[in-house]
C-alpha cells in the first residue's frame, strides 16, 4: 500500500509527463482495439455474405452406412431432434436422381425431391413460399431449369414413366419456383418437387427419407448440435454441413485478414512499448537520489522493482482502459475504412460493429502486457542503482569503448542473421503466404541497424548535422555532443521513428513492384491491349475491318491447333498468327536462340512449313534452330496428318496464351509454336478464327474503345467477349491502393505516438540541461540560438531514424525480392527492384514535420527559461 501511495505521489508531481505517457498508451491500445473490433465486424459481414448464398439448411443427416440408403423416421424422432438445444427446425426429405419419360417421349434425367409440406415451410426452400402449401396429391413444382430444358409450363399435366423403378403416374405442374441452396438455379439441374407422402408412395418408401435437414439458430452452434446428436444416436447418422464446410475453407482468409491487421496495428503498440521504456528510464534517472534514500532506509531490491512496476501498471491500467473504450469508438470509422478496402477483393454483407467480450478483454490485456513488459527494463535498472551512486555528483560521459565495440558487433551479427533468415527458413514459406521469415527478418535487421547506429552515434550525428550546418551554425557541435552522450535516450527516440518507416518502405516497395510487374503479367493473359473472342468464327482477314474501327491502331488474328509428336507424352500448340502485325500488336519479345524476332517473322511470312518453337520444347527434343520437327496435325474434319516443319527461332514468351508461357500443369504438358496464319487453310482446313488481339491508338481511352467495340460487334456476332488490359490494371491498382491505405493508416497512428514520445523526451532533455542552457544564455547565446539547439537535436535524431527506417525497409525488400525470384523458377520476367522515391520523399517530409512539431514546446520552454531560474540550485 505504501508503494502504491509513493507511485501515485510521483505521478502527481509529473502530471504533464504522466498524461502524455497515458495518451500514448491510449492511442496504441485504441488502434489495436479498433482494428480488432473492426476485424470482428468485417469478419461478420464476410460470413454473412458467404452464408447468404446457402439455404436455411444448416445440417443434413444421412444414413451412416451409405448416404444412398434411406433413413427410417417417425414423428417421435423428429420431435426428439427438435428438442435438441439450438435446433429450430427439422424435416425429412427424399432426394434422388431419376430418369423419366414425359408423356411417353425422351429419357429425361432430373432430381426428384419430396418434402414435408408442414415441416419444410421453415426452410425457405422455394420462392414464392406459398407454392409449398399447394403440394397436395400429385401436384408438383419445377425449377426454371426443368421448365426451359423440357419446355414445361404451370398448369400442364404430364405423364411420368420409368420402367426402372416401376413408376407410371400422371402429375400436374402447379408452378415454377426459384429454389435455394443446393437446388438453386446456379447448379443447373432440372428439379421436380412433390409432397413427401406422394414420393414415398411412388417409390415404396413409406416412413423413410434419404435425409433429414436441420435449421440451427447460429452457424456457431452447428458443431455443438452434431456432438449432441452423436451422444443421442451414436453412429446412426452421417452429418454434413455445407455452411460449415464453406466456413472451414474460408477460415484461412479470415486468419490472413486478422494477421495482417494485427501486424499493422501492433506497430503503434511497439512504439508505445519503446516510449514507456524511455519515460520510465528517464524517471529513474531523475529519481536516483530518492531511490538511494529508499535503499538507505532499508528498502530491498524487490521493493524498488515493485515500486517501478506499480507506477508503470498505473499508467497501463488507465491507458489500456481508455484505449479500449476509444478503440470501440474508433472501430466505427475503422469498420468503414477496412470494409471499403476489403470490398475490392471480395463481397461483404452489412457492416455492423460486433462487441465481442473476448476481443475487448484481449485488447485490454494486450495493452497491460505491453506496459508490464516495457516496465521490467527500467525496473531492473532501478534495482541496480547503489547508494553510493545516488549521492555521487551527477556526471554523464561518453560510453566506454569496449561497450561500443560489443554493441557494434552485436548489431552486425543481427544484420547478418536477419539477412540469412529468409534463405534458411525456405522460400516456400513466403510463396504459400507464411510471413514468418519476413517478420523475423524485419525484427533482426531493424534491431541490427539500431544497434549499429547506436555504436556509431557520434560519427553519424556529425555526418547528419553537416547537412543542417547553415541552420545550426554554432549549435552544431553542442548537438553532436548531446546526441552522443545521451546514447540510450537517442537510440530509443530514433527507434520509434524507424519502426514505422521500415514497414512503410517495405510495403510501398512491394506495392510499386507488384503494380509494375502486373502490367507485364496482364499482357500474358490479354496478349495486347484488348483480347477479343467472337462466335461464330469469321475469316481471319476480318482484321482489315477491325483496323477501321475508332480507336483501333492494329489487330492480329490467332488460331490454336494442338499437335502430337510420335513417341512423346507432351503436345505442341501451333499458334497461327499474322507476322506482319505481330510486332505492333504484341509486347516485344526476344528470341532465345536464332535470328532476331523481326528476321524470324519474315521467314514465317515468306516460307511455308516454318515455325518459331518454344525453347523448353526444343530442349526436351534436343532440337535447335534449323532442325526439322514432325507434328501430327489434326484438321477441322478430324483427320490427322503428319507434317514436317523447320524451326527458324526459339522463344520463351507466348503473350495471350499463359498456359504455354508458364507451362501450367493443369493444362497438361503443352508447348507453343508460332506459325504464319497464311498456312491456316492448308494445314487445318479452315480460314475462320475466333480470337483477335487488338492494339489501341496512343492516347485513347482503352476502356471506352472496348465498349465501342462491344456495341458495334454485338450486332454482328452472336457472342462477343472482350478483355481489356487497362480494366485489369485499374482493378489491381485499386486493390494495391486500398492495401497501401491500410498500411499508411496504421503507421500514421504509430507516428502520432512517436511524435508525442519525442516531445516527452525533449521536455525531459531540456529539464535535465537547465543549468547548461542557463550558462549558454549567460555567456551570450540568443533566444533564437537556444531555439535552434532544441529543434536541431530533435531533427537530427529524427533524420537518423529516417535513415535507419528507409535503409532497413529497402534492404529488407531487396532480400525478399531476391528470395522470391530464386524460389519461383518459372517466372518469364525479372522482378524489378523499384525504389518508391515518392514515398521516401513524403516520409522524409512527414518525419521532419513530426520532429519540429514534437520539439516546438520544449524549444519554447528552453527559449523562455530565465538565467537566474536556470542557475538556481533546488
């Protein structure tokens, strides 16, 4: 109790510092809580949207020995299931695939469904719902697929005949319904629905059903219901939930979302963690005499440790409480912000705030844990203070050379360890979405840079201050000395800046590289600006007409023909193309072997039976430029002819045909080969094609050109499909922008905490150097020079943090890029190392503004300090 009173008295004596520290904790916890509460809301919206695609059937019970066998049931079984906790409705159904003749004509395969008219009304199976109530006797409902496939209409009487199951009945269609769940129109299965009693009589299945369907109050209780039913019926039933299966498949997406949000939101907590350490270390430094007196009158090291921890926990209790509450308020904005970002990737339901008690307790506990961990460092430092040390005159000198050397060596070791981490842990972890190597490398590299800079602070401060020499003037040497002498404080200060910058630079580099790379990847799929496919096919000379359409610069036809090779288990796809328009329509490609692409295309144009072959295929066949290759070519009539082609060049790129460019296993082992389209009639037996690649004119709106083409061509063809590279680029840019905004949003809060932290540290620095400032003013230093002294120190420290953050972020991105490139061996292009110059400039400006803002008040206090007050001893 005495330690608590002492801690509260200490906090009251330093109200401003305590208030700012609590504000920082509040901001850190608020961001973390807001992100997690927002994530709960987004997760709920995602699950709501996912489950809305299913019917109200949450659980299906079938025969455990064989799902095709029937289940015997009675009213007592249904009642017993309905009495199971969380079960809202239960109904028997008969669902079977049968072949019938309608009115004596045709074999018609359809789903025969029997439902209990009363019990099944709870499941919303069909719309309009009142159709179910009309299912009496031989009346039936059909779905839209059955109506269109068999030309059936409401009111029609049809004869159902099946000699296989011994059915010969006359039934009447009373309506066409829109069905939900597995019977929805998307399943494209014809469906006919009867009262279950009629089906039981028809199929001789009295008191039997193929399945029992259950409606449960919440998807969260499906597992609990399954366990309860297993306890009641043992292994009598097999339990299947389509909703639960979909949720299990989507759980990885939810985990990735939460993981990403936690990584970004925890940035503010990390900065808060560093700030608490700095503040408490400064508090202990100021209270050395008090701690010495406590030790002198009998206080143990355990009591000193507890004293510091109690003070820290008071900060944490207040900050975590207010932070959690503020996080709930922040989550309203966070929910809309995250929803807008994530909706670019997937559909979401209605966004509502979900106050999960477990989430709130976790956020509060995380805040307290961060504070407790941060408080241990200064608490341990306080226990090591001796009585003699507290009464000795206070002196601050330069750190010992051996300590500096050890710090530098440790920093270099961490840098090397961080550099090797991704390689030692394996690139497969990165490609599969496991970001452990990245996070571990980030931690090690950032820590290594910080320690390396800590050990060379004097030289680094001299180098940085040189750039501000005109502004600092005679204050330059004083600032350099202060930065080096207060090594620990300086290191913690620039660490708060560096942490956020590392993440910003890394993810900005990822964003710009991804955007630039995807512009190339898009052309793999679209071939050119626009890929067009029409039906029915048309003569390849249609390109002449396409070139006259507005916005079209050039067009090239294309036709694929799969060929086999005797004795080989892979195929060659002959891609018929126009050699004249090739270079103006497709992206530039280079030959891997042989003449230039221009010369190779001229040969295709002038010489029959010549091809440009995929290099991988040539390697497998041990062929090279000038060799012949025999292909078994199938023409449009189905006959196969063996033809010999001469290889004029080898290439690796086949734009517009990703399956041949990546050699994706799902497409089989198929490799491409270019051939002149002028040989299409001779080799394949047709001059018609369905695919055209279009290059738009420079400066035109590519998306508008696509719309104009759709309007013109849809009048001529039954089907027209146009894929625009620009549309894909816009979609990717939108996703990348949303992702970047999320990163900047969370880093922004980390910067706010860092700004407050720098302000606190500079206030303490001014307070500690009152006499020094007083002496400087007494010997003639002006108010402006004092102002420059404080502002300059803040700027120098912040610039060091910027250097560490920018350097660490770029180095980390360089390692990651190399690791991905070496892991993905089938990339046909190089991943460029792009430096996000705009982001670096922006972050530098923000950092300088942050430094000046944080030091403004401490600088003003130093400038207004009276000489007499400064030199007076308390």
